[in-house]
C-alpha cells in the first residue's frame, strides 16, 4: 500500500486523541473509504507503532485492497503484541486462505477456538477449510469437518448456511441420503437457499449415476435463476459424467458468459475439452484458469497432461518443472512429472518422483499407478499387483486406477478381468481417445441376429486396423454392421468386410441418432466377448482379414518382379512415437547394421515420414538401395499400401500401423520392441495374439538394439537360405 495524503483527516493543528483518530478511521473503513481509513491508521502508528488494534485493522484493510502479503505481515505483528484476541486470528486465517496457505489458516482457526471455544462461525469456517484441505471420502479432515458441523447444527439447527455446509461435507463423505436431508432442511428454512440446495442434490444424483434425475434437480434451480452460473457449472458436470461432453462444454460456456472470471468453470471446461481431444481449446481453458487464479495447481497439472497427450513430452516436462519452482511440494505436479518421465522411459527418475509423492500423500492414486507402470519394467509382477490392490482398496471409485490396472492385467495375460475393467477407460481423463456420444445402447454381448450395431475405432490408425480383425466375427453373428473408421481406411475396410456398411469418421448421422441402429460399441470393447482368453485369438499363421485391391496387387507384383528374384523385405525403422524426442521406439540406420548388412535382399521403403537422409546413409554404409516410389503416399494411401505390402515376403517394423497392416494381410512380420513387457503382447509374446503372422523381438529399455537385431538377422538368413 502507499501512504495517502491527509485530505479530510481530523484537524491536527489541535491535539487529537488516539481514540478520536481511531473512531474516524473505523468510520471511514465501515463506509468503504479505504484510502482515508488507511491515512488515519497510519497517523496513529506514527505515535503508537505497537498499537495492536490499529495494526490489525490496517492489515485487514491491506488485504481488502489486494495487498495480501502486507496485510498478513501487519496482522501477525498485531498478534505478536496481543496474542489472545480471537478476531486477530480469525482474520489471519481469512488472509491466509486468500493466499492459499491452508496450513497457516488451519492453525489460526484452531487458535481462535482455543480462545473462544463456542464460536460457531469459526467452527463453520474451520470445517469448510478442512473440507477443501484433504479430499477423499473417509479422510481425517472430512471426518473432523463432519463432526464440527454436526455440533453446529445441533446448537443452531435453523441456520440454512450451516445445513448446506454440513450437506456438502456429508456428500463428500458419500453419505448421500443424510446430505439430501440437510439440503432439504435448508430449503424449508429460507427460499434464498433453494437454488443452492437443488443444484447440490443434483450432484448427488449425478454421483449415483442417475443422470436424468440429476438434470431434473439442477434445471429446477435454473428455473429459479436462469443466470445461476454455479447451477450451469453443475449441469455441465452432469453431462460430462454421462459422457455427453459437447452438452457439458456448452453449459460451461454459458456459465462463463455470466461469471467471466471463474477459474473453476474454466478448469471444468478444459477437462471436458481434454476428453474430447480438443487439445488446443483445452490448453486455452487451463491457461485462462491459471491467469485468474495462479495458485490453483490443478490447472497446471491438466495443462501439462494435455501437452503430454499431444505427445509434446519435452514441452510438458519443461512446463511442469517450471511450475514446481512455484509449488515445490505439490503432489499433482510431482505426479505429472513422474508420469511424463515414465512416458520417456526415464524409469529411475520417474520412480523417484512417484515415491516422493507417496511420501507426501500416501493415498495418491495417480502416484501409485505411475509407480506400478514403472515397476512393470523394473520390478516383479507380484509387487506391481500389490500396489494396485492397495490403490483399488483406497480409491475404489477412481476410474484412472481401474483403467491402468486393466492395462497392467493385459501385460500379465489376465485377459478376462482386464477386459471388464478396460471399459472404464471412457470415464478417465487420462485416456487419449476422444469420448463419443453415440445414443444407441452399448452392446452387452447379447445375440445380434436381426439386429444392427455401429462399431467405431479408437486410439490411432494402427489400433483401428488391428482391432478391426473382430469385424468378421460380428458379421458372422448375423448383425447388420456399420463401421465408422479413419477416412484412409474406408476403401480397404469396405472391400475386406463384405456386407458391412463402412463410413468415414465422423459418422455424424449415427452419433446423433438419425440412423436407426440398435447397438453401438468401440471396436476394442468387443474383445471382452470375442477375445476373452489368449486361446480365443486366431492361431493360423496365415490368418488374414484385409483384402487389397486386386488390380493394385497386380500392379505392385509387377514392380516387385522387376527388381529381380531376391526376397523383398519392407522396412520401417523410425517412430513418430519418439519418447521425448529420444526415439526409443525406433532405431537409427547405424543400429540397423546387422540387418542391412545382409546381402541378397531387396529392401523396400515403407516409411511414411521423410527419410532421404537415412536412405543416403544406407547406401553409403551398406550399399543398400532402399527401393522407394514417389507415386505412392505411404501415409495416406492405405489401400495402395496394402497392395504393396501384400507383395512382400517379410516386413520389419517397430510397433507401427505398418506392422499391424502387414499382420492383417497375413504377411510375416518381425516387430522390434524396446521393452520386454507390453500390453499389446497380452502376457505371452510367443502366442499368436492379434497378429498370428507377427513375431516380436524385444530388449530391456536401457539396452541397445544389438540383441534383437542380430536375432532378426539370423532369422532372415534362415528364412531365405542366405
């Protein structure tokens, strides 16, 4: 604060008592003339610098003017001179809350209660603080908050604010019927609280997954006040929980037109946009939330998570490390850093941060999950499953725990339980595919003869191709099958799945219910019914389900024959899934030496990214002319790519869409992986799995590629008699 001029001060040419100055200051303070109040307070402190009442009042005034740190220091100084005034500690708590220092606020409120044990307002304020301090049903803080508010409503049962606050705590503690009772009492006491009660009851029904009833209650609140931004925010949350994300986003946008500077609504909208994979818009929402409230770490956490989902791992890591300079012990940020590092295969450092989070917050589900993912590659199955056992016990309703547990179960081959839990991926923010809102009933494995079903892909081109291997099974069940797929796959899928109706993404008519279809399912969700065990996957090494264009097959056959009689081996070695730019999934030309040094092979380029420099290196180092044709778009012309691959004798690839395409064509494929354990392997890398024609060559993450590539070279020589 700056000192004001002395305009309208008492006439100081005559002696003026401190009491008169103080009374004038308080009068100015009460009518909102803060500048004149400040001038009077400071005049008193010139002659009485230890006046604890004035220091306290000036401190609270500084807080009102937006100078929180200065206000905090002044109130603390007042307390140092007079430590036994309850009001001083109460206002210290309020300023501390404004500065997001929850620990200091709690200490101040508890000191108030030591001085004034029966102060119900202080008990209420402490309970509200405890509610936001430690989230999670059954936590010590929530239990104490419930006890405090329980005592308050016994003393003052007719105060609606206390009933609402007790209802909120009971709701957080999953005591929903008792919470609704509190909200109903508040409504009966005072009409002003009807809207708040209705929208909170709506959230309870939302938590119980009765979305229709939740919407009904919140709409009642909106009839009372159509401009109730909190009700619109709650309605948005209901739609998001019901996976109607676009409707939820619309509600958040309406709420923000009313309450333009609400950081919570921006965060909620960002989270919904994140799940729809509207990444740039999500980043903007979280950025706005951080601008409004720079102390709210959840927005930083989600901002970094969006960058990570966009595979901008280095950018995300840099952002988190910068945020940690401001919030060095924030569990969410430490956990995000750990998650980022394990995504970059920096397992040792990732484990360090995950354990650091668990030291701070032992029940942090995200940290437990990250630690378990790391230990999949560095620990034992028993250790990993024990972590999930604890996490599921502590957080049975935390969907991200169940989702990652499902991936882990796939890694270890426990398929039946994995499929059951894997459906929960749609309810977790960490899942990278956009949530869809098809109105048809989710298929539950029931008979499909005479019924229709819309199937849609997810998780990327390669995954769509691999999982489409289950479409023929659906056709055999007598269903009318509609398939929505990546536009690049329409031609090959239409030819491969005779009788199916294939549409490019987005098939809006199906997603809006304009087409009469009985069921819907993400293609991968079929796995729980069609691929429940490893033995239920096709096992014939010649198994195929993709059918290239016959004319293009002939075209590429002639091109291959023109090269001569040598074996034709397709190559893709660089990965766009480069972990933090370090390229762990792919390999360099130098690392490929054991393979490229083999004589008597025609190597064919299948790279869908620019690789002229690597091709030149291959020619220089190994004399390999990597056959490349400029009249095929290897990224976008999937139909022609299939025809090309169908004429190859072997494909060598990292875990790419090219590898899965080759597998779908039944072409022998050598897939090299940088990890020993991976959920795609279904717990058994030697079993046929998704692609019976595919073989896996693996290494530990920090090993070089010599082992797998020498093994591949030996297999090539044996296969072709070289």
